């Protein structure tokens, strides 16, 4: 990120639960205004087949979870999140959607996914790594890799530094008023993908109402 080093963050599940208890009620509005364009583009790029087994890590209020469920009527969808308050909203959303896709939502930590090796065709993760320590990215990506089938696809969206000057206001906000952004900050993860067993297929930067996001699409490398 050139002159803008990635800001330091600590891993604290208690703090995360506390923060998302506070913001759960308006998170959908925040998402609509800043993250939705990138999240939708990420799903478009992922092009999930209707019978796929998909895991979403950090479902939040279920914005993407509901959209993924609609894409895989003959598949199976699993979702996890650390925050019971966000999960409660995700459950209500999917129950009200009338969608028939078999699914399960559970409280769990991305560091230790409660799934067997090679369970999923696709793994989706939006706006979670940007809350977590940069030094943990290799561990987290390895855990994503573990639960994917060989050749399985990974789609990630995050707060990025952006390509335009105007995007930088978000970096400064993350630096000087982290609480306003629930501690998320611009990150880059592409460098950590190969060592975690992924091949980068696509990278894209998107700016919505000046808020910068990066999408990465990757594939789990097949063992030789
Ligand atoms: C910024 S929200 C994004 C929610 C959703 N992915 C979206 O795009 O609307 C971040 C979410 O990550 C969850 N989270 C943070 N750290 C986590 C962890 N270690 N394991 C699982 N979920 C985590 C939070 O509880 C919160 O719901």
C-alpha cells in the first residue's frame, strides 16, 4: 500500500461480539451504502453452480447469505459468524425469504471452522479479514483452504485502500476514528494467497460512495 501501511489490529472475539451487538441494527444500511456493489460483483464473478455446497464465513446480517441461497436451490449452504446479534438477524432474514435451499447457520470462529476437510465447492467471505490482524491472514486462508474441495473457489471482499485520492479519506478515518468503522481498515491479502494453497484468478477494485473495496477470486490449487 505504498506510503499507507496496513493498520495494526488485534484479534479479540469478545470485542468483536460487543461491537457488532452495537451496530447490528443499522449494519444493513451501512452495507447498502458502501459494500453492496462490491459484494454483488463478487457473487457475479464467482458464478456459483446451482447444486454447489457453499460456506459463507462471517455472514453478518445475512445480506449475501440470502443471495447465495437463491443461487443454489439444489445445493447446500452453511454460514457461520462470531456475533450472536448479527446471526439473529441473518436467521430472521433467511426464514422470511421463503427460499427452499437447505442451510445451516451457526456461531463459530473463522480461525477454527467446524467443518471437515474438503467439504465445499465455494467459500465466500466479505468484510471480515479487514477487522483481523494482518499476521493472521496466512492462518485464516489456510483454514479456508482446508474446508474447500480441491479446485474449490474462494471469493473475498474487503475494505481496500482504493485507487482514487478521494478513497483515502477512509484510510484516515480508520486510522484516527477506528471505533466509527468497528475497527475495520484497508487491507491487502493477495500476497498471502499462494502460500495458503490458492491461485489468484481475479482482482478488482470497486468504489461505492467513495468507500473502496477489493474483490479477490481464487482457486484451491489441486495437489500434484
Ligand atoms: C463488517 S461485518 C460483514 C458481514 C457480512 N459478511 C457482510 O458483508 O454483510 C463483519 C462480520 O464478521 C464477523 N466476524 C469478525 N471476526 C470473526 C471471526 N473471527 N469469525 C467469524 N466471524 C467473525 C463479525 O461478527 C461481523 O458479523
